[in-house]
């Protein structure tokens, strides 16, 4: 037998999140930002004359490494995670630019490609976690070994 609970009317001052439009705005905004950032990278690599190339590419150069770094920092609270990811993205962009300038290989197209490559590499390393998998396999085979 199934028990059905009756809902009591809530007080008028009590507002709750209602299902419907505007409730899941986060994923929609994340998708829009991803689309704009991807468009920025595409506009930069194709050398488009669009006036949106600069802002969209700047969004890509910040958002791509920030997303990869933010995924690695799952343990932090959301505000600290966003702040640290943005700071890490700016630092990564600066390191790539400094490295390209030091080796006399600076180009804006190369910078976009390098940021893309580092972001994808970091994303794959965080997502796949090969070191943790190897350690788990090793501990399963040999048993738990303690060092004194």
C-alpha cells in the first residue's frame, strides 16, 4: 500500500523555487558562453575581419583555461573555485605569452593554438586521472602496502 502525503498550504510570505522557465538558467548561460568562446577562437584562427573577433577571442582566452582549472578544483566552494580558476587562466595566458616572446615565436594565432592545447591537455589530465588509476590498479594487485 502506498502512502500519499497531503501538502499543507504554505504561509504567504514563504516563497519556494517553482518549476518552470528561468529555473535552470545556469546550464543555458554556460552553453551560451561556450558557444561565444568557441566562435571567438574560430574567428581568430580564420583571421576574420569581424568587430566581434577581439571580445570573443578574449573570452575564449580566459574561459578555456578557467574551465579546465575549475574542473580540477572540485573541493573548493564555488566562489573560491571561480576566483582561483580565473586567476589561474590569466597566469597561464601570461606564461604562454612570455614563453613565446622569450623564444621569439610570438604570433597571435600561435597564442590561441597554445592556449587551446594547454587547456585541452589540462582538461584531459584532470578528467582521466591516469595517476590515480595506476595507483588503484597497483594497490589492488599487491594489496595494501604500508611503509613504516
